[in-house]
């Protein structure tokens, strides 16, 4: 698999199941200790720069937010040399000025999920990783500036609240989240980001606003309207990726994600079973 190495991966959410602009495509089926990935990984090039694409929910959207195999996805990407994940996902807006079709580059998240495994660890191995600054903002700043130059209305900063799903919010939940001062709401980023951080991967989320959740009077979530906005967002994110991918490796990230496990593993390796250690070898080094 060495010839398919890439430093950059794009994980696509609702609506972004493929990127036709990727050239010289190869489908990769990576066997991982954590089971199957969401789908075959797509390796290829954008303007001569290698990239790997993962359809988060599967290319036919068959995987619920709570069912996404994050550990398998991250292990597979790390095994292919990936250093940076650009995570694209659809979100609802909790603020008037974050309108449908806008892009948001959040700098924080709140995790309200209830029934997900969001770690590689357990089974006799314990690690505690720092999450004070969950996203790699050097990359976010770079992509945000590129989005503005393309005329995409974009916002830098804000709190992404991650709900369990798959149902959308009740009005009471939506109003509660607004009172907390959260900016956008989705179903995937918090879990995905935690597992990416454990794998030592930089993580940059791009949140594509499709609706106002359900808090805005006379602006209820409508599947038809959401899909219409989603399609517009997908066209814009593809334009943005075409500009960003060839230049992203020039960004000098100061986050230190690649070294995170050096100080996070609490269980001595000699106290971890051979079976568990074998599964975690790529993650803990």
C-alpha cells in the first residue's frame, strides 16, 4: 500500500458521497483490527496532489451517525500515512447570522452523544488525551481564507454541539442549545474528532449549514429545502477543495497532534495484553 500514501484525507458527510474531481482513482479496501471502514477508501489526485476520500455514511448513505466505524476509518487512514483530515458535514444553525448555505469553521465542540464508543482504548489499555483545543485551527484559518476568496460566505469560530441522532431536535432542545450559546448542531464531529486525536491526526471540520434546526418561527426543517441547500453546499465544497488540497501541505500547523500519544498512554505496555497491544500498535507506536 506504500504507493497509495497520502498526507491528506477528506471525510465527506451527507450529500458528499464522491468527488468526481479526483483523478486517477483507486479503490482501497483496508483490513483493520477494528473492522470494516465506512466504505472503500478512494485514493487519487487533485491537481497532482494525492488525497484519500472517505464517504462517512457509505457511498449509498447506509450508515447511521451512531454506527459510523470511526476507529476503523482512522486506523486505515493512519496506515496510509494521513496526517490531516478535512471533515465535511452538514449542520443546523443555532444563530440567525449563520444562514443556510453558509460555511462554518468551529473552534470548539460539546459532545451530547449517549451511546457511542469514541475511543480506541479499553480492554486493558487506558489513555487520556487532551481535548481543550479539539480542532487544528491553523488549517481552519487557511481554508476559511480560501473560502472567502471564492465568495463563499464563511464564519470562523463557534461551538458545534454534537447530538446523538438520527432524529432532529425538538423545539425545546433547539432553544436549550441556543441559550447555551452554541452555534451549530450536527451528529458526527465530536466522536470523529476524538478518535482522530487519539490516532495523532490533525482534524479540521468544515460545517455546511443546511437549515435553522427548528428554533426559527416559520422556518421549520423541511427535507426538500434541506436537500436543495445541501446540493448548493456540495458544489461549493468541491470548488473549495480543488483550491485547498494542492496548497494545504504548506501550512505549518502548531497543534502537536502527531505527538499526542507520547504523554497520553497511562497503562504500561508490559501491562497490556498481547491481543490489545497488537490492535493498538499503529496508534500508540
